[in-house]
């Protein structure tokens, strides 16, 4: 049976148990034009604006 050769130190054990490795949720920001939540540096999926300019026209829908 496999047995550890050395005792795992408190530091190594605690680093493994820490929450450092968890992924964080993406940061959302408000669209300047419509106020909907959107990802930063992306075109707003609701109104199609990016930096106060129309990038995607919603007229065709």
C-alpha cells in the first residue's frame, strides 16, 4: 500500500485547501445606451451599441 514518505507540512496542506484555485465569475457592466448588463469591451447584445456607436443593427429583426 502506498504510504507518504514525509509528513505534508501545514503550509502545503493549507495551500491545497485554499480557495485560490476557484474560478471567478465574469465582471458585468451596464450598457451606456440601454442600461442592460453586458460583458466589458463587448457589443451590447440587447441594443447593438459599443462605445456610443451602432455596431449591430437591430432594424432587420
